C-alpha cells in the first residue's frame, strides 16, 4: 500500500524488501483454496506457546510470506467493524479520521456511498451466488431475530449479511494485486523479493538502513518503514535493541531504547469446530467458502462482539475432529469473539534472528472471554434448531447435542483457535507516536497491524490498509 502511495511522487525513490516470493501460484489466486496456505512455503510457520486456558493445545498462527503478505494468503473477508473501535484509538486515528482512508482504499463492486468507496486499489465484491447453506444461515439468523443488513461496512454492522471479499473476477485480489501490480513499471519503485531483513543500521540515534540475512546493507536516503506484521516487526525492533530492557538483557542484546515492544499482543479467539451434518453433498466450494456473516452481542454487550462465518466443509481443531464424527458432508458456523479482553506478548528466544519467537497471546486468559464465547456457542446451537437450518442440516456434528452452559465453556477451551488477527505489538502510544514514528530514535516508522492501539471488532486486513493509507499522507506531509 505504502510503496504505491509514496512512489506516486516521482521525486521519491521507494525500495520494498519482501522475504517471500513475488508470486504465490494457483492456490493464492483461487479463493476456494485459501486453507491450503495455512502451512507450507508461503507461511512463516509460527505457533502459539501452549497454555492452560486452551488446554495446552498446539495452535499455529499463520502469516503470509509472499508479496502482499497475509492479504495474499488470508480468507479475503473485507470488514471494518464498528466506528467505536477506532474512536478508542484517539485523535488522528478515530473513525472520522480513518473513514476517508477506508473509502479511498476501496473499489466496491456494489457502488459507493457516504461509507463506501469506488475506484480505489482494493476491489471488493460479494459472492454472486452464495451457497444454499450460507443462505440458510442468513435465514436462520433472521428467525432468531438478527436483522438482515445490506452492508456490514455501512451504517450498522449489527446483523446478518452477505459479506464482501477481496476477490475480483473469481480471483483473489491481494494488496499486491491492488496496489503494486498497476504501478510495477514505475522507475522510482523497486521491489526485491526473497530478501529477509534481520537488522537495522544506525548512525547515532538515526536509523539509516537495514541489513539482510546475507549481510547486505541497504541505506535509506530518507527513512525506514517497518511493515513486517505484528510478529516480525517486534522481532526486528527487539533484535535492534528496541524493546523491554530486561528482556533484551536476558537475551544478550544491547539496549538501545527501553520500550514495551511485543507487549499487549492481541488476537481474536475463534471457536473452530461448530459443525453440522449436511442433508446433501455440498458440491464444489463457492467463492472463498464463506458467503454469510453474522454480527451480534453477547449478554451485556452494547455493540456486536460476536461474529460468525460459514465454512462449506469441516472446520475444526484436531482435538474437535478427534472427539466428534465429522465425515462429509458437513459444514461449519464458526463464532469468534471480536472484543476479547485477553492480551499477551511476543518475545525473543535468542539473539539469532531465525530463532523461534515465543508467542503467548493468552487466548481465553480472561474468564469473561470464555463466557462470551460460550454464549456464542449457545447462539450457533440455537441456529441449528431453526426451521431454515434444519432444511439443510441433518443435525449437529460437533458439539453433537445441546450443551449446558458449563459444557459450552469446556467446548470453547477444546475448540478455540486463532482468528488470525494478531496486532498491537508496537502500539500507537507506548511504542510509536501518532505519526507512527518509533519513540527514542529517528528515521524509523512502523506501518502494519503492530501499531493498532486496540484490536478492532473485525478482521484486520481492511484496517491495516486504512492505516497504511493514512500513514502515506503523514509521511508525504513531513518536511
Ligand atoms: C490465514 C489467515 C486468514 C485471514 N483472514 C482474514 C480475512 O478473511 N479478512 C481480513 O481482513 N483479515 C484476515 N487475516 C488477517 C489479515 O490478512 C492481516 O491482519 C493483515 O494482512 C496483516 O497485515 P500486516 O501488514 O500487518 O502484515 P502481513 O500482511 O503479514 O505482511 C508482512 C509482510 O512482511 C514480510 N516480512 C516479514 N518479516 C520480514 C523480514 N524480516 N524481511 C522481509 N520481509 C518480511 C512478510 O513476508 C509479509 O509479506 C487473515 C490472516 C491469515 C494469516
């Protein structure tokens, strides 16, 4: 995003370094195949530290390793949550400030209005012919009193709707497709792939360049912008001595600036396993396999904090798949908690840049998160009993019967995985200022999900794009 916007000015030279390849191949292009990208050469291979609240289960946390980053490997849902999420980010980053950037980034197939944009780099469209299971889920939600809303990115996000995806003409439309491909021939924009940055170069307090894993140093004429994502950006900062002083000393790294890098790691917990037996074979996956989105409130919430989407096929943690009978045809309705309170951290396990990270998000660490997700499981079980869902479902597969409140919480612990929304590890406030510049050094900025001072109640691609759009203006207006 940034590379495109900054190189709009022919007087500015932009160098984009990416560790992964320029192209991901057929599985990246085909929206139906995104689950194949959860592991493999286009993934960084990270996993969460096993923890008691999730029964010490192994929970991978995929991150895209290809031009376009995770937008080239994600599930493509385009959703920006609730305005209040951003109002909590404070001046300059509140919803009113970000709305023009959300709109500027968009090319919405269904047209623009005061909330939505057209003509921007990110093409977003709906599945033209949603799967009958997705349609049944929308009708089931309406039976339970959830309003059917025209656009979850419009006037309200509370309700059930046919979602929009970063898909164009049946193909994934990543940030690289939307922002970079149309300007690939710019003489002032160079993209180098297969280059892993492992260090920052300093002259006094000023960051003057980066060092890659082959030892090559690249000097920045103006500034260095880190956009490595919410796990690799804090790694690079800490390797450069910018992080919690005690942790850096314990790891054998000289402290440059004592900052709480890696702290307040946030993610949305996702119940991965609420599965139903289908009455008939589901046929080929349509679109991304989604096709219906529900946003509703857990008891006591003043705006939606629960969000569910449909999966045309099994969608379960290995532990759920072992305990329950999930033979096809099955489909899933997966609820996630979008305003979880549990926060964790990412830290180094050594000064070697390739050492595994210790990623401890503390999923379900707060009892209120378990309660809210338990309510989400209860709601999806009720969906399964509606007339509309019984028309396409032969009954629940996992859980295979109605659960008590206590049993629902046990199921939550067995089934919770990641919604893939890591953020907050170099947040506006404690680590970067409101212009996204790292405190205590010059010439170094962060522009990715790390800077989120709070996790919005949505999937995180659209907010990252909006943040990058605004960052481009901040950088351009700087003398
Ligand atoms: C499986 C999955 C499904 C998801 N589904 C959705 C969804 O449906 N909708 C949605 O809105 N969001 C979704 N997300 C989340 C969303 O895609 C991410 O939040 C968003 O793309 C993060 O953007 P980012 O710029 O912070 O980091 P990233 O997109 O991860 O980009 C970081 C880039 O930096 C590169 N990099 C990292 N370290 C180095 C280094 N040392 N040297 C050089 N390059 C480096 C990486 O290879 C990558 O290209 C999903 C994510 C995943 C993984």
